[in-house]
């Protein structure tokens, strides 16, 4: 393993532990803090995987806005605490999760190795086309921006529609006088 | 198995995140923690996509800044969209949680079910 791969594995392990803490901690405030740590770990993973745009979005939106939403929610509702630090293990869920993980683990071996130069996505004609033509066709140096705003502009338009719909839905759900 | 740990570590992390997320959604009685589980599950899928576009020693896809190989920009774009959509979903889900709390006075799934059977 190269030193980059070891750093990546360490940050991924940190993130997975953060996620496990977020689920297992009993106090919801503790869980939210663990979730924010998990989000920052994942943002670092995106940097290590050469995806700085995704990292910025994850840090601002995932670790930032989502955490604020969770905090506002528990400020408006309850924060069940208790003497125990961790939740009890729910064995029926463990069984369901074991089935899913078993099925997924069976497929991991047939995936290409992480970072392999001959992996299907890296050698796909779509990837090659974007990397070869994005700058000359759109004049944008950042290929991610070029694909987001030019080649797949309609996707981004759909995304904006989803955000507007979500905003309207939140306002409708929380409108005070509509409460019965 | 040890080989797999060295070459496919990201994909094993994907499985771990999906497992943790699914456990959170199904096991936790608290509605807020179910939504945290949903977010963890979602990040597992993001990790799968971004890993698939990565090449060893790749530069970020900023054309002209750095040299080939570049990481594939397409998974990055798809995941950018998915992150924003995921936050929208989280916001709607949390708004519903606030409404449920106003109606039932609890966020515990079992307690809500009990109130509903007596109604």
C-alpha cells in the first residue's frame, strides 16, 4: 500500500467509527456531534479521492447545513437522554444488516481494484470525451463545472426544482395556522 | 481476504457505511436518529460512486492545472447533485419530525404507535 492509500484508509476508518458512534450513542445531541465529525471525515476523503468540488459541497452542506437542521429540530422537539451512554443492540436489525452486508461483500471481490487505471469508469468513452473536450467546448477549466452547468445542465435544473419543492414542502408542513 | 483489504478498502468501507446506515434506520426507535441513519446510508453510496471515478495518482479534473491522469468528472457531478438533493430530503423529513412531535408529544416510534392504537 502506498502512503496515500494508508492515509485514505485511516480517514475512512475514522469516518466509519464516527458513523457508528452517531447511530449507537443514546443522547441525540451526542449523535449529531458524531454525525458532524463523520461528515468532516468524509469531506477529507473526497479531497484524497481527487474530488475537491464534492469535498467543498460536503463540508458546507453535509457538515454545515445538515448539522444546523438537526440541531434546530432537537431544539424544537425533545432530546431523550438517559443514564446509558449507548443504545441497546437490536438483534433483529443486526440479522437484517448481516444479510445485506453478506450479499454486498460477496460482490466486492469482482469490483476493479481502487484506483486501477483500467477500471471501467476511468476508461469509459464518456470520461475521455469530457476530459478531452470540456475546455475547448465550454471554455471552463474545471471539468466538473463544465459537465454540471453545460453538458448536464438539465440535471442541474432538475436539482434546483427539487430544492424549491423541498423548500415549499417544509414551509407547508411547518405553517403554524395549518395545525389542527 | 487480506489482499482485498489492501486493494478494495474503499468498497469495504462502502459496505460498512451501508450496514451502519441500515442498522440506524431499522434499529433506532428515535425518528431523528433514523434520519441520521438515512444520511449515513446515502454517504455509503456516494463513496461508491466517487471511488469508481478515481485513478491512482490522479489529479482533480481541473484541465490545464496538473497532468493526466485526471479523476473522472462524471461521478463527481452526479454526487454533487445527490448531496444537494439529500439535504433537501433531510430538511423535509426533519420538518415532518417537528410536526409529528407537535401532534404526539414524542419522537419515540413505539410510543407513537401506542398513541395511534388508543385513538
